[in-house]
């Protein structure tokens, strides 16, 4: 098993939480271990969707399995993850409505489109194209 840097570990957690279905699966497993079919029924998604997302979460090292006859039970890979998820749920965030929405480009280092300068008129100190 590979040892991750702190940055790599956080990136994997962020990747997992970045998908609503994966986040819901983690929150479900935070409550108790579960079988994929039970998770699918609880979340109202197909078993295939749950299977694909569990494979991703397992690959990220966030969930582990326990064989149970012909079934496989899933659980959080570390009990501290349940505590960490609880801490994240307790956070109160003040969100800028112009940032981090569907059209946000702040991840690539530019201003969101709603605050970006217009392409049609030159800004102060700029020459017209």
C-alpha cells in the first residue's frame, strides 16, 4: 500500500466529496456499515451507480470491505473519517454567491464570469483591439 502525502490525502477526500452521490454514500456509511443494495435503495439510485461510486471510494482509500457470504459489506476505512465528516457538517460557511457556482473559474485563477471585465469595451489603461 502506498503512503500518501497530506496534500494527496486531502485531494482524494475532496475528490470523493466533490460528487454528490459519493458524498451521500460516505454520509450513509458514517452512520453504519452497509451493503451496496441497501445503499442504493436508501439513496434512490441504481445499484450500478452505487457500485461504481463505491469502487471509486475504495480506490481513494476511504471505504473498505468485509465479505459476508455472497455479499460484501462496506464501511468507512478509518473510524476517524466519521468524526472528520461530522466536523465538516458542523462548519458554517459564508459563501460568495458569485464564486464556486456552476460557471466559476476561480479554480483556474481567474475571476468568475459575473465579475470578469467585459470583452466588448477596453478597461482603463487598455488599448482597443
